[in-house]
């Protein structure tokens, strides 16, 4: 049985070029970058190069990049690092109601500490309306955090406009760009964002390494205290191999982005058109084209509760897709808060399939998928709930 991986929003396979760049740092080049001797300095140079490669992807300056351990850590750093510079009553934060838990759970934590958080609504097409931001801003709003692309529906958010509105009020604008980095151009010189989170494993880089772009002059309080690495903003001996891998992944993504995005858009739109053609009750969730190049989210009218069975049946055929974000594997079968935020009722919000394509997917794999999915969808009611019990 062939294996097809269509779950790139959960994580991506490492690009072999990234592995090759990282390998020496698991062998001969083992030095601590803070050491002044030859092996320490080799590591330091490698970090400098990784930082430059990542900065180049954003047209940013290397001293605006701080390496972290994950997208989750970057998001925590921003929210907590901005909020704790103020007393709770002096700091109102705005975010959207369909952010990743890395933002939403951190907001809940801040609420417990007394900070006020406003959650912007989302349209049925999965977009945050800039008008709603204008209404939510207050004189004490210090930070607005809206993701660049949603992890479940794949919709792109109007971050340039949201950032402009935020800046006019004098607050900071952060975007969780974990799903967008390396897939769509994000040039910081023309995009007025102050802070941007990313994670290497979503762009064919390694797991356990992320970064935060911090615009020059923007201050955040550190979350991790210690030896003063990363200009004191994020102490800890650096993950040198991870940084090298993230830098290489960024360089590859930057060089190949435009050709790769066109290729993925063609594959994506072929799947959407064919599925709607062959499966009468299938519908696309989220905006038809304001979406990530390789991202599809499908619902099945009247059979929403069966989506998980369909995902498991596809898995039996060697095809890996998901019913939501990886985090929702822990609460499989529950309505998705992201779909509910888009105005879906609890029944419809239980059933979606997320198909996310990436660098190594081929036309041939899409052909196989389009042959297998309609056949399995036609048999939906005959699939037993045995598999469902296994994951719930
Ligand atoms: N933000 C978004 C939008 C994500 O999709 C994810 C991961 O799925 C994260 C943050 C967390 O990133 P990490 O897995 O590096 O902690």
C-alpha cells in the first residue's frame, strides 16, 4: 500500500537539504556558541548564518530575530512579555476567537491574572473583519494579536489592514504566522507588524525550534531568565542544529516560494473542484481563494458526524489527513471551536476534513486521493464506529 501524507498543517517532513545542513551539528560541530574557543565559534557562526537566512525571508534585520523552542513559546513570549510590563488595569489585549490554543490558552491565563481580553468575531468565510477591530480598540489597548493564516480552515487574515488600524491607536500588533511562514510572502518592510511568531516544523524544518520577529525598538519582557543568550530575551544554550535547520528551511522556502505556491494552488483547486463534482454533499469550508496555497477544509452536509470515520478509512488506505488541528486529536469527535467561531452549529462543527498539501506531494498522489475519497465517502454509512471508539 502506498503512503500519502496530506497533513502538512500538523507538521511537515524534513527536507533532505535541511537534514544535510544540520548533521554536522550532531557530530563534529558540537561547541557551545558562548565558548570563545574554535568549536564554540563554529557554532556561533552557524547561528549567525541561520539568523541571517531567516531575516532574509522577511526582509528583516538579523538583530530582529530571537530563536525560541516553538511557535507556542513565541506566542507565549509575546502575550505575557507585553502584558507583564503593565498593571492589569492598564493593559487591554485584543485577539480573535479562532486563534491557535498557543494564543487562546495564554489569554485565558492572563485573564486569571486580571488582564482584560477581547475576542474578535470571525465571518462565516473564516476572516476577521477589520471593522470589528476598530470597535474593540480602547485607549488602554496595548496589544492586538491576530493570526496570519488559520490552522484548521487555512484562511488568510487581512493582517496588513489590522496592523495599520492597531498602529494608528498606538498599540503593538502581533501575528501568529506559524501556518503562513514559508508559504506566502511576509515582508516586514512593507507589513506594519511589530511581532511575528513562527515554527520550523511547519516549513520542512525540524521540530522544537521556533522564532520570534521583534521589530527594532519594540520591548517585551523575557519569559525565560538565565545566561542572557538571544540578547537576554530568551536565555538558554542555543539549539544550534535546530537553528541551522530553520535557517536552511527558510532559505529554501524563500527561493522556491512562488513556483511552489502556484503548483500547490493548482493541486488544491483540482481537489476542491473534483470533490464537489463527485461527492454531491461535500462543501468547502472557508473563503474560496483567500486561503493558504495547499489548504483544503471540507464538510459533508448531513454526514458531519461521519468525518472522523472517513479520516480513519482514508488512513486504512495509507492516506494521512486530519479532522482538525493536531491538538484536536485529544478531543476527537467534539465540535471544533474554530468552526463554531465561524458561526457553524455544533453538529456541522463536528465534521470537517483538513487536507493540507506540501512540497513533496505529486499529481499522482492527488489522482489516487481523488479515486479513493469518493468511493469511501459513498460508503460512509456502512463504515462502523469501531474505529471511532479507538480514538475517542
Ligand atoms: N500557532 C499555530 C497557528 C499553529 O498551527 C501551531 C501548530 O500547529 C502553533 C501555533 C504551535 O506551534 P508549535 O507546534 O511549534 O508549538
